[in-house]
């Protein structure tokens, strides 16, 4: 029988986890043609998440967990899950039931019967989200699709079922600065999109605020596009052209009308503008440099402190 690995990143999800477990086991019971593995990634939670996972793994053989030494972020948790999953198919799912497990049978059928390599989900509405955030989100998707070849779909969630082949392709991208929404699109393969209405999280709180999302979007751009660097060069060329024209005007004017010394305020303004643009462009270069710096260190994406295996071994001693 084929196996589906369900990967669930968890960060302070003590309220949501029991409800999630109940839901996912219900769905697993319906799907009789496959076996399951539930792989929870405890991303350095400070609440009782780890306790809950320990208990689940002793009461249910299908439950495995990897517990990080600290909070490494959802991207790292997803990577760890993909790396440790043993299933023929792998699905990424949030613990807060915003990714409805009930869609799973439909997703599985699309892969097995319709021959897709992956089935991804996108939410069609942004109900329950501040309008300003929706606006920036839309802008982000528009911009990144123009300037990169990562093919990122508006409203796409990380909720996605994939074949082993696609998982291996994703794992072959060993970059430290991970932006999964881009990576999924970049590796290619046939993806079917399922749309659904936005669901509010069942319990607990979101770990994102506007500022975090904004920085995350910049990371996505730096990770999947070098267009900002081109923009910096274009600024340089544009300003050279403007300077050249200004010089010509001044030379001609001086020859025709003499040299009335005036205009230091405009000079000051130009200085501010030009040095502002210079700093801006240096900032762009700095972004890429800092990412390159982190990449060259080849640090591990996550560090494991405990798994259900290590716990069992300790228990036996
Ligand atoms: N998450 C994580 N590490 C983090 C932040 C979040 O593993 O540092 C997990 C979290 O437990 C949840 C999923 O990522 O299962 C999505 O997080 P959240 O619901 O806060 O994000 P949102 O759905 O609001 O985008
Ligand atoms: Mg959520």
C-alpha cells in the first residue's frame, strides 16, 4: 500500500493540535487505499506542544515528530518535514486547520487518477484580513510574477500534496534562505490548483504581523529575482544622462549669458536626491550581499533536539 506523509509545522499550537489530530485521523480513516504517517515538526514551541506530540506518538504508531532546538521558522520546519518524510506522497498542512484536511481525498485522487505531480490550494477570498494587508499582498504577487520566473500564484497556500519525485526535486534545492512559495513554482511539474474560501484558524494566534509579512515578501523577491540589481544600474545610467544634459545646458548658458552665480538651493536639493538614490541602490546590493553571505556559511537549516526515535531509545536505557 502507498503511504502519505502529512507534515505539520507547529509553533505554540497546544490549543489547535488536539483538534487537528482529531480531524486528520477522521480523514485518514476515510481513505482506505493508503496508509498514513503524521510527521509533526515542533519549531521550538514554548508551550505544551512537545508534550502533546510525545503523548500522541506513544498512543498512535503513525505519529512521528521532530523537535527543534529553538524556533527556526516555518520554512525550516517544512524543509525538515520534507527531508524526514518517508511517504510516497507528501502533504504540507498547517496545524490550525486553515488548511482543511477534508480536501485531502480530492487532492489524492487528482494525483493518482488525473496524473498530476502535485495538487496545491489557493484561497479565493481574503475574508477576515485587514484591507491594507490584502492590498499589499496583491501588489507583491503582481510584482514578483513580473520580475521572477518562480510563478507564484496569488493566494497560494503552502497546503500541497506532492509526489515523491517532486519532493526530491525540492530537497535538491538546498538553499539556506528558503522561500517555499517560490521553490514550489520554480521546480516546475504539473500542478492542479484547488480554490477554497478562506478559513479562520480554529484556536491560538497567528504568528504573522504586517511588518513580518513585509520583510518576508522582500526576502521572496531577493531569493527569486535579480531585477532590483538591474534597477540600481538603470538608476545609475539615468542619472548620468541627466547630468550630461545639465552640463550641456550650463555650458551653453554660460557662453551665451556669462556666469551669474546663483542656485545653491537647487544644488543642495540635487545633492540630497542623488545621495539618497545612491544609498538606496547600495541598500539593494547590500540585500543580495547579505543573502550571499548567509548562503556561503552553509549553516544547517534546522537543528534537531528530539524525535520520537531518540525518546524511545532513551526510555529503554
Ligand atoms: N509556524 C511554525 N514556525 C513559526 C511560525 C509558524 O512552524 O515560526 C507554523 C504554525 O504553527 C502553523 C503554520 O506555521 O502551523 C502557519 O502559521 P500561522 O497560522 O501563524 O500563519 P498564518 O496561517 O496566519 O499565515
Ligand atoms: Mg494559520
